[in-house]
C-alpha cells in the first residue's frame, strides 16, 4: 500500500490562479530546450503539448489531464554518478505562468515520475517537476547499490530541482522567483531531507506524514508482525477492528469536550485493550482473547532497543484501529520487508520472523548511513535564509505512526533554543482522526500549499488552517487545524460541526 496524499491534497485545489504573473516572452521555444546543456544529464524529450492533449503513457480509461492548459514537457535522464539513472520531467505552462517552481514528492519506494502531481501544479500556474528517484518500480535489487540508495535518499530530488530551474530559466528568460516543495509520506521525508541538507533549494516546503525515520518504521512493522504472530492465537482479524475502535472512542472521545468520533489529541487519553477481553471460552468480533489483548497492547507501544531502552519507533496511536490492516494483514508490511531483504541483508528469501532487534540494528545503520532518514533537527541554515516549513500528520495514521512528527518537532525546538525560535519558520499541524495522508473520520481536506504561499509571499503565518470533512462530495464538518502543540478547543456553544465554534489553544 503506497499512498501519496500530497497528490490528493493538491488535486483538491484546482481553482484557477487568478493572480498569476503574466509570463514573459519565452527566451526559447519548447523544442529548442532539447539542446540546453545540462551537466551530467541527457534531455530525452522537449515537446509542446496542446491544451487537453496530454495522455498518461499506459493510462487506462478517461483522461485526467483533459483540463490542462498548453504546456512544454521536458524529460531528462540524470547521471550524477556512473550508477545513477534518474528520470525527471518538468512541465512549463505555455502562458499564465505564476513565476514559481513546484517540486512534487513521491510515495513508498518511489519508482515513478508522478505526472498527476505535476499536472496539479500546472493547474495552479506553476512550472512543476517530479523524479522517479533513480529507479523503476518499488523496492528491489537496486537497493543493494549504495549510489542508488543515495539517489533515492536525497540526490534525485536535489538534482531534479537544479535541472528544472535551469530549464525554467531557459524557457521563460528568467529563473523562478520562488521555489516550493510539496509531498506526503515518502514525499514528506523528501521535503524534510531537502530542508536539512539543501536549505537553498526551496523557499517553502510542505512535508506531510513524513517517513522521516524510514528504517525505524520498517523495524516497527516487523515488530508488529511478530507480535501478531507470537503464538497461535495472537493474530487479530480485521473483523475485530470496529470493536476495538468503538471501545477507544467510548473511553476517550469526550475528553476533548466534544463527542464526534474523533480524538483531538490521542495522547491525552489512556486505554487498555484488556477492557474488552473475551469472557472465558468466548471469542467473537466484539472482544479480544487474552493473546489478542497482548498483541493489541504491543501495537500501541513503541519498539525499543532492549539494551539501551532507546525508542526506535513510536507505536500506533489510539484512534488508528480501523487502519490496522496495514501492519496487521496476513503478510508483514511489504515496504518494510523489502528494506531488510533487498537493502540490509541482500537476501530476497529473508524471513521477518528472524529479525533480532539488538543484533541487527548495527547492520541497518551501516547500510542506511544517514542517507535516507530525515531526522537531523538542525534546521538553522534553512531558517536563517528565511525558509518556511509546514509539516502535517494525521493522528490516526495507520502506515507511518504519527508520534514521529511531534517527536521531530520537539527535537528541532530543543536544538534551536525553543519554540519561539522556530515558530516564524516551522510549524507542525496534527490532524485529528486523519489516516495516512488523508481519509479517516477527521477533517482531512485542506490546502497546505496555499497556506504556505501566504506565509512565504505575504508574511501571513498560519495560526490555523481551515479543514473540512468531505463525505459524498459534500463538506459536512469544518474545523481549524492548529499549530502543535495547540489543539482545537470547543468554545462551549455553537454547532460542533462548524469551525467557528472552536479556537486554537494550548492543551
């Protein structure tokens, strides 16, 4: 399961860019871009695409690009090392360019140029780009090559950004006045990695549900799979998820002042799965057997280093139960097992049941080498040049347990001298009830990119971000998303489905 919610978020914002800057006279025709000199790169296509004429190679049914304006499509292959084979595309609006550049992120192990996300950027007037990060498809043998891991980890996004800016300058006759990044999941990790390693690349970054501790998430996924299969009766079938979720809501929902089937802050509540333990001899969808109680407790707990006690990765949060099939299906989470099979042990037959958390951690770190994880809290260079970063994460995320985001935010504030030192450049928004990059029972429809644009271009800091819950195409609930650690608190009167009845305040 490889979701890319940033694509969903951008696609929901398809309003015309009324204030787009008029494009200057092109300094080059689209086709002439084929001869632009790009170091360590080969341009493989430079073609004018008429309005509504683009169709996805290999696409099936309909044409999601039919509403696109005319644009110049440039494709290139980048080879910063002998082992690199990075594909990229940048699409340049033929008219109505807003003067800005948007780099879009990927999902999972990233093996594709995401044309849907590029198109969403073009609809907003951006010159937009995407990369396959240096390989085709998901996890595989490429992960045994250290240079390709570096391409995946950060180099492909950085190189694509640099090449795209050069092509933009050649086509329009001037460089983009601002550069943005938007991504979720693996794309969120890419955004954070860019802020940490290449602070000059982007003026603003939206990093959603970032897989910032990619190796830790893989370890947690294996830990979860082992816990669910510790003994014959440990496995929790999906038919029991609703009962667990209902029990959590009964215990925790009202603690935020509103009963709405959403936990505003899951960490404000404690709940023990033993409260729904089956009576002796019973076993049905309404309860957990003693072995399942132990397994459910494990899913909520972080995985730790047994020797040092250090947390390797956070557990799932209360409220995430309806999505437990990600880590709780009959097979271990494939994104995790691929990392161990292909990257760490270089053995496609490796069995997740054999992972030893103490003995194998050194092997994981020796291969990752800081090239993939995006956990460096030193955002000082990015902040010093005026960069703005919006990070967001659904509290009910079932694929990247959400605790990693507040943990990273806390690490940054501690490293840079406190929340007041970072609030003008970096804010985190936790989304109650939202799953991985979208979905769930919360207000999971919002426009982070517009909020970022206002922050960068108009100096309007996002003190709250409007969000809605959309059901059958209709918004039936609105709420403000609040900068962490603030939460949306009910004022005590008014409709609880309307944002005006809530205020952002410290918990």
